[in-house]
């Protein structure tokens, strides 16, 4: 039995192929039908640059990890999961045995495997995949396939907000208002009473940040955002969430922080090394926190969407079918046509 799968076969080259349909190999496994998958910025790194940091792509490989799915078959040890149940998928498989897992840090598991990572696991740009049951969280029927696919990036944002430990009335900036930046913005607003500002180099995303609740948003290409935010928040920011993965964004974040503030780095730079002004870091006693995926936040993300406390639907700007995956990746790479989040609908929406 075969299925359709999209392979990255070279830089900016994708090919739809037939592949063997996977089978259950452990009692705790479940066979999933992919319903919808979001194109992530990390997917674009492999597509455009052929690597993330020192980890090169291995052609051909299947990308994709932001997905919602439906259970097709369950192993005997799959717990309460049942056939036909819709689930959000945590793309990280952790060992549960290493020092990190025992310290409640499965996001930094030493033997982790992640969907779409070369040398680890093939991704979700397939009709069917097998995952451990513990990676699958049931979702209510009220959530659309798009919303389920956005649980994964929202869970990263929820984790970042938890790491920030914002005080009541905090002043916050989100630098880079792409999908992860906008998820962070709405998570901050849902989980705290912080005042949130935002920046981005793309005007459509600046507008999206305003629509998602930023009290001020600006484009550093068009104005001096540091000066504008200095007028609005003369004491500076308690926290800045850097979601662009660019040296200029990191510099901007450091400049915006008040003494004692925290820079939370969610963006993935294309280069291996970045730099900071040690003079500013030292004199202002700034904290730099690197956010690694999410840690035990999938259920919280589902709850926030289901309760209507966050609205991720406006982030979805474009839809494609599996056969149009290459078009979707080109659109996201070029940031054309007002794209924020492109969703690949693998199965027809119910």
C-alpha cells in the first residue's frame, strides 16, 4: 500500500512521489492521517539554505512538523486514543530516560527525534505517518483543521511567555511579526496583562500585529522604531521576544530593553554566530534566554484556542493542496502576497 509524499530533493526543489504507507511497529504507536500542515520558517531554512546551523539537509527528505491529524489505527498500548479522533501532534519524540527528560526538560532530550529533521524522522508532508500516542493530544470538534495545525507554533509561544515570567503591567516588544511572532503576541495578551508593541520589515505583518492586539507596531525600514518606542515607553521594555532570527533584530531587541530586562530568542538565524553589545549587556545586566521548541505546553495551547482566549485564524492567509506544496514554499520564502501562515491541506477539510 502506498501514499503520497512530498520530498525536498535539492535546494528549492520539491517532488511529489509515491511512498510506502507506514505501519505500526510498537504497541504505543498510532497511525495518523495528516489533515493540515503549516509551513514553518525552519522548513524554509532547509528549503532555501539546505541547513539549519550545522545540520545539513539530506536529500531527499520530507519536511513539515506543524500538523493536525486524525487517528486511523491504534496499537494495543495507545491509551485512550481511538480511531477517528482528531489530534494535535507534538513533533518531538523524547526518550523519557536521559537527565534532561528526568529534569522535566524533554524539549532538550539528549536522544530526541523531531519530525522533518534530517537524520531523525521524516516530516508531515505525507498522507499518513506513525507517531507515539503520547505525542498526540485530542482536540475538541470545535477546532478547525487550520487551528489544530497552529497548536504547535502557539505552544512554543506559550512556553516562551512562561519563560519570560512577566510582572503585572509589563512592557513587552515582539521583534519580527511573522507566524511565531504573532503567536507570541497573542499568547502574551492571553496569559498576561502586558502592553505589547511589535515590529516587522513587512508592512502586511505590521498590520497583522496591530490586528492581533499590539498597541503600537512599526516597520524599521520606514521609521526609527527605537526612537518611537522610547517616546511611548521611556523606561524601556521588560522583555523583548526576538522572532526574526536576524542580527539587526537582536540588536534592536537589546536596544529596547530596560536594565534588568530579558531578551527571549525564538528566531532561527541563517548564520552560525551572532553578536551582542557586551557593554550594553553588562551595564544593563540583561538576560538572554534561548527558547527551544516547547515543553509541556501543547495542552495549554489547545485550551487557549478552544476557550476563545486566542484567535489564530487570522494568521492563516493562504491554503494549498499537497500537490501545490512547492508553490507554498516559494510564496513563504519570498514573503509575497501578504503571506503570514500558509497551510497545506493534505486531506479534505471536514
